[in-house]
C-alpha cells in the first residue's frame, strides 16, 4: 500500500512540475531551449564562470526529495497532506528551473556580446 501511495505521489508531483514548465514557458525561451541550457549552466557553475551554484544545489536537493522514497510527511499517516509536500516541492522546482534557465540564457547572450580583450 505504501509503494502505491508513493507512486501516486510521484505522478502528482511530476504532473505539477510539467504544468509549471508549460505555463512558465509562454512568452519566454522554449522548453527545449531551457532544458538544453541546463548542462551548459551546470558546466559554467562548476568552472566558476556562472554564479548559480547555490541555486543549482537547491534545485538538485528538491529533485532528490521528489524522487526519493524517504518523505518528511508520509502519505501513510496523513494521506492527502503527505502528497502536498511533494507537489509543493515540485512546483517550486519548476519555477526555480524556469527562472534560473532564463537568467542563464540572458547571461550567455550578454557574455557572447562582449568581445574578449
């Protein structure tokens, strides 16, 4: 029973994440462009070129929380309330990814516009 509840929880969380992605991309960079920017953003952070390391760490922790079998508010004890925490984290994650990838793409564009030397 606990495994089924966790599967439903993940499904609800990922649906919320997808809805947030779809809603947030209207009028901005496309979803594929944003997702394509993620590896470049991670590399730029690891090299120390881009200042989004703390935000990336927060997003990674949020993603781990959503997919993790360990839960702060277990569904078995609190039913629907147990699902709300994952949906809230997934919603925050979607918004964070949208805003950070947009910020990174602007940073990349400014960086290309500056001539070296």
